[in-house]
């Protein structure tokens, strides 16, 4: 990577699932990405298991164009984000621009409620299956599911595989952009 790409991780201020934030964050940083954490409130976000992380910005201050990918973290507290209009705008922006748009555990419900899962394969924490299907998704029950630029994970046990799928998708998109640029440059020469 020439310029350090940024990944936006959205975690509820109280009650995110620790593994779903900390494991992917570590993988993203090892891969050379800068991770920015947004939440519904400023300060320190606290996980279900007691882990804490400083919030870099509140959801309403996010500029989607600054990021290569979106990761919405699940956990028992994420339900407060299920109908967050600011987050819906961010999710729709990422999806419309065909950027990597990902969520794990119960967080894919945000995507269903934002309207981006219609006719898409997706997975989530099994107790949220009906909400995904009501949003038009085809629930697969897999640990990790990718449908185009949308990646969903089932829960904390999927954290590593989920993060690896996000990294792979970003690299694939970057490579695709490089190929398109090369093709444009090649056409200009002829």
C-alpha cells in the first residue's frame, strides 16, 4: 500500500463484543491499515467483557470517503444502532460506492434495516436471523458470508475469518482499481 488506507470500525459505546473489535483491529493493523473507531457517544467505549477503547469520533461526524472499508461490530449493546439514521447513511454510502461494507454478530441487522441486504446472502448471530430475512437477505448460517462487497460474520467465533475476508476484499478492490487504471493508460497509448 502506497498510502495507508483507513478502516472505519463502528462499535456501540456500551456493550460491543470485545473479540469482534479487538481481533479484527489487530489483523487490520498488522496488514498496514489505519483503524478509526466511531461510536454513538464520545469517550471510552466499553465491551461486554470489560475491554475498553478510545472513540476517535462519533458516528454523526464520519465522512465515508475517508475510508476503504466499514466494519460494524456486534455485541449485546448493538441494538441501539439498529435504527441509527446517521449509521444508515454511512452504510448506504459505502454500499452505493461498492466499498467493502461489513458487519458481524447482531450488527448485520443494521444493514438489513438500512435496506442494503435485499436479495443478498448474509449471516449473523442466529437469534437475529428473522430480522435479516425481513430485510430481504438470504440467511446462510455460515461463519462468514460474502456477497459482492458486503461481508457478514456470525459472531465472536468468526472474528478472525471475518477480518481476513475484509482484508482480502480490500486488496481485491485495490487490485481491481489498479487493473482499471492500467487499462485506461494502455488505451491512451494506442
